[in-house]
C-alpha cells in the first residue's frame, strides 16, 4: 500500500488509471478506522482493480462548536489497518491542500438536508457534499462506498450524484455493530465506560421497533415511541431526535408505505451518537 | 454531425470515448449561434479528437424577471452552423431531462460572484456553475471553451474547476466583434435598428480606455470615466455598471497593477448588453 499525501500526486495517479481503463473504487473516510470502514474496503476490493481509501478530517463539515480539533486521529494505526484490509492507495491530504487560500466553491444539496442531522447541524452536509465532490474529481472512481450508519449522508450523496450527473455509483453498506449491538463509530472512543454501557439503548430501541414493524406495525408514532422509551431508560442519554423518514427524501413520514428509515441521534455528555434501521415494505 | 437529445445517450457516448482515450473538447452554449460560438468550435477542433457542442437555454441561470422564455432559439439553423464549423456531436437536452422532478443540488461559487453581473443578477452564476458542472460530468471533456465576452463567467468557472478539482481545463477565447466593434451576442437580435447603431458605444468606450491604458493611464476612475462618457453620449443607453476589477477575483481595483478587466453592462430598452476589455501589465 502506498500513502499519497498531496492532491497533485493523487490527480496524476488517477489520470494514469483512467487512461489504462482501471476500475477504481473509493472509500472516503475521516480515519480512526474501525471494522465498519474495513467492511467498505472489502466491498470495494470485490468490485475494483484499484482500491483507494481517503483519510481526511474535513473541516468544512464541522460546525464552529463541534469536535473538529478533538476528532480522533491516528494515521499510523490507520495505515496498518487499511493495508491489512486490502487498500492499494491511502490518500491523506492536508487541509491547506484541499482548501487553499481563496477557496470559495460549495455544493449544496437542498431538501434532503432539511431534516435529521441536516436540521441539527447547519452546514454539515454542505461540507460533506463539497468534500466528496472534490474527492470524486480527484480520484475519479467508478464506485464509492459509504456506511449506512450515516444514512442521511447516503441519501444526500445519492441525490448529489444523480442531480449533477456524476459518473460515480454510490454503494451503501450495512452498519457494522459491536457484539452488544452498538454501531461502530470513531466517536465511541469519547465515551466513558458507563456511557459506553448505556449506549446500547440506541440499537436496542431500534431493534424493538424493527420487531414491531415485522409484526405489522406501520404507525410512525408507535415505532418512534418504543425507541424513545428504550433510550430514555438510560440515565445518561439525552435524545437529540427520533425520526421516521422516507429513505429517499428524508422527509418525515407518519406511516410506513415504502422504504423508511428510523433514525436516532442521542447525546451522552458532549458525545453525539447516531444510529438507524431501514424498514422497508417489499413491493411484490 | 449527430444531434444527441437525451442525457442518457450522451452519458453512454462519453463513457465509450473515455474508455477509448479520446480527447473530448466541449463548447457549452445556449444556442442561437454566432461567429463568437464558432470561434470556440475552431479552437476546440484544433485540440480535440471529438468536439461536442451543447445547446441548452439553462432555466436556472435566468432570474424571474429575465428573458428565459423569450431567449432566441433556432435549433435547425444552429445545427447547420455547428456542423459547418466542425462539431461532431450536438448535445441538445430538454429542461426536464437536465432538471427532473425533485432536482435539488446547486454549485455555489462565492466571492468572485459578489461583483458585476453577480451583484446585478442574483442566482445567475449559481445556475451557470450548476449547469456547467452537470455538462462536465455528462460529457467528461478534457477542455471546455468559453467566450471572454462573459468575462466574469470565465472567472467563476475557473474558480469552480480549481476549487472542486474538476479534471477539465477552461479555455477562454477572445471576444468576436462586428465590423463596427459591437461584441457578438445572441441578445443583439432584440435591438431595434437605432439601438443597434448606438450599441457601438460600449466597444468604443472600452477601446478609448484601452488606448489611455496603453499610453500609461493606470487610474481606475480615469479609465472608467472615459467609458462612462462615451456610453452616455448614446441617448438610448442606460448604464447598469462600469467597473474595473481584478481579472482573477473580480473585486474592484482602484489602480491597475496586474491583470484587470474593465467591464460594462448597459441597457438599451429591456435589452442588457455586456462587454469588456482586459488591461494587463505584462510582468517582466
């Protein structure tokens, strides 16, 4: 595995791959890798001649009071994990190389960003869409792989790719969880032992709702209520949102008719965790 | 020459060209072609294996009170001119194909759009950046050709391409003028005979300023004043702006130090004409 540290070098490589007709798969990450990221690499490995992982803690997707400076970083450890998982090229640019002096272009995805984390974190998805747009132009992948844990991110990027006619396919992969059900996240490292123990209420609540759904429950309030009750049983949990939304538009739905996402964001102290489950009625 | 009417067909062609390593040159236009557009084709022809011209009157770059519906269109005549000039593929999609129901992604270039037409036409350059971004993804050209008449557009697109790392080179070509100096524009067709006669004051004023500049004048007010005086000598002309700006950032400058653009926008009745001249101090 080779680590590429500048945009210019990455552009040259991508140009050569394009000329040679290589199928490039891209796994964009902010680093501090876990099995969720590595499951994306495994999927990319199956589809691609060349697997590129980017590691870039993207400043434009953090709000002024968020954890950009504190976001966990460990490039050496990430390099070992990425290489072990089958990454060919690790692209780890510097912020000043991605956003040089005078930088002033942003990609805005409207509508789908009005809800959930988009409503709670103004500017977050503008930063995500912008940096992913840049990564797509730099690396020129055929396919790009994202975790379903950031379910709204997947919806935003699918909308962006379709609207701007980007020649990239967005592949979403299932959430990877710890043995007790907690969704893997680089931010789990912030949790105290007690918070970590209680964090299981997110996935437990969602699992209960999914069971209700499988038994035939279609009512949004009923499904959200069981999640809310479960989360509120944890003394350290503070709910940011519990929402049932259309999986394409992210707009709230009262009853499940097609494919919905039941999504939660919960604070444990300063740490904000998200999780979700897809509840889809199979069309026959 | 082949006319392509759907995005899907254009995407398939571009994919095949990419695979075959063809050098594709793109000339984006809104149609109603004149020699200015055809000079772009000539430039593209020299650099490219395949020359694509797009004709699309882009609704998102017109304000609510602007001339979208009235903008002149003549596809058959354009086809003849494009074929004669050496276009290989004419891409003429429908608005509903470019902006289907639910469309919601926009590219915003900040800063460079705060001045000149950007200040006078809110949302105009958002529409331009968005549609050009789409065209770049659909056609995947190596180079794209634009007229210097829309000088701010060139600056906006150069900023966009650099910021978003798009694998495209923006080529700006000189303004093409009528024998009397009037810059070619599809909107000239709106002018009455008398307005058309008086429209010569734009290029006459700019030419006088350029002469002063060559004689050593560097002061912005002096250069703008000669343009203003010349335009005001035309009874039907109403000045929208006369501005001296930095050619990269489009920010106003008081004195010319590097490369500046002296730009004007003038109304004749409802018709808004623009023109400009580059005033550059050669670095030694």
